[in-house]
């Protein structure tokens, strides 16, 4: 994790290609970590949660694994958002439709973003299931930091591509409900408050279904919220209401081992992105 902070966030690069290479190297090291975890504990990062003390250790290690991947590849989501904004502005100037320009996103960039999304989903999925199977996990409130970070990555991805919210919705709601199961106090309280503010803003814009209520993912598809004159959102309980139950029947999270390391070959071998007709400069250290 410290290596990710140093090589991805602290260094200033003129291009994202060195960042991509550094992320790929960290991803390979995490594969070795996963092998050591399998050898010493008999479980991997995509194993079903265990109970008792071994399960607590498994959840801690799996969460650290997922969060390290998330930190390493999160800047690529921000980069893609910035590039999409530039493409939209270019399309507007030239009278083109952005829908026809989506393919201009570099393949390696989309694949790097997919790794971050898979890591976020995996962290939410594993901690949520472990909290039900192994109650001591609920007492470790720092898991709320991992879940909160994962939820905000999914929200960030939805902001740049609104149609994707229907895909992220079950995972966001699962994470919120898991936070409600944890022991009260910080950082859980502040995390829930921050998530509530973010989702309230999205609901007020009426671009997304309101995911703060406790309904099942299926019943909330296409759900809209009404915004009053005072800026409040009606038609939901908010995340301070009854947390309901964890959606253990939701589609399983993509395997991080499969998503990260099968993608690595393409990330390492892709050529540089070509946006020669756009005027832009992005400092990687800013993300």
C-alpha cells in the first residue's frame, strides 16, 4: 500500500504510461501476496468467508488486498472521467454525438478502470458476507473505511457514465446496509453521513434511483424521488432508516484474481492513447 502511494500518488509524471506500468507491477506483487495467503491460511482473496478467528484474519487480508488494488487503479477512473469530459466538449464544438465517440477511450484505460471497479465490488461483497457469517467482523469498525472508499469509487464511476448506475446500485446498497450492521461510532457515523450526502445530491438531480432506502435492488429499478422546495428528498427513508438485510443473493462480485491478472496482459502491452485532436494537459499527480 505504501508502494502504491509513493509510485502512483507522490511522483509527478508527464504521462500516465509510467503510472500504468507501476500499477501493473503492484498488481503482479499482489498476485504473489495472494499465493502466500493461500499457502499459509488455505484461503484466497476470492474464497468464501470463514467463521471465528481464521475468518477475521481472512477478512482483514482480503480487505487490504482489495483496497490496495483500489488505491492503485483509482486514478485511472478519474483520468477517464476527465477524458470523457474533454471528448464531450469536443463533440459539442463539432456538432457530433458523444454516444458515437465512446470507443475513443483507450482499451487499456477501460481495463484499468475495470480492475478498480472489481476491487470495490469485491471489498463490499466480502465484508458484507463476512459480517453476517462471522459477527466479530462487525466489531472491526475500520472495515467501514474500506467499504466507504469502495462506495465512493462506484459513485465516481456513475457520475462520469450515468447509465452505469443500474449496474453499481446493488453494490452501493449492500455496502450501506453492511455499515449499519457495524458497531456504532466513528468512522462509521461520518462515513454514512458522507454517503448520504452524495446519494442525496444524485437523487435531487433526478438522474439516478434513490439508493438510500432499504428496498431490494429489484424493486428500486427505475425508482424516482421527489424533491421539495426546501431541497429535501421524499419517497425514501434515507440511510438512517432500517438497514434491512444484506443482499446475499445479489450477483457475486467479479473475481479479483481473474479480473486483475487476466487484464494485466493487455494493460502492459497496449500502445499509448491517441487524442491528438484535443488540447489538454492532465497532471497525474492531481489524481
